[in-house]
């Protein structure tokens, strides 16, 4: 099951992507494999030499015990030290941020694809929408003539 953050590409220009594992509980893994996760409003934060996923919501697994479960808790991401250091350097050098793009399973493990992105201005978002609409109209016209 693949969970995608649809607003990420609308709000940010993604420059580079990375893959990271997530430190989860057993019931959270089952819930993600069932597609019960939301990346809306979440972000990635580097604290010291560790990377964390903040504000991502993993809904409770229906057959697990719900006592003391926090669905929006901060989760640790698993990355190599040299990747974390390169990310810290890139983030410090310019106006960039880390955005979770999608969550998926790979060989039984839950992975998170994070993107190094630069925030779009409001006029850039409007231009992207206009361009996409024009391309869609052109494709309709071309499809009708062939």
C-alpha cells in the first residue's frame, strides 16, 4: 500500500529525494499496511544527529489495544549518518525544508520517501496550475484529431 502526500508537490519544488525507514510499533505497521495513515500537515525535523517525522497521523489498528496510543506521536527515521550530515549541510546553506512525500512497503519494511524541497510562492502555484490546464487542453485537442 502506498500513501502519498498530495499537497507536497503543490506547495514545494522538490529538488532531491531520500528513502528512510521508520521506527514503528507492531500495530502501527499493520495499520500502515492497511493504508490507514495520513501525511497531511507533517514534516521532517533534524535534531542533533537524528531525523524525526513530526505530526504524521497513523490511525489505530482496529484489533490492537488502544490504551495510551498517540496517533500523532513523533517517530524516528532511520538513515545513514553520512546522509543525515549531507542533509544538515544542505538545509543550513539555503531556504530548504524536508517534506515527507510518500510512505510504502519494500521487502516487508515500511519506508518513507522524503524530499528536499523549496517552498513555492503563491504566484508560482498559480502558474503551475495554468500550465497543467493548458497541457490538458492540448492533449484533448490532439486526441480528438487523431
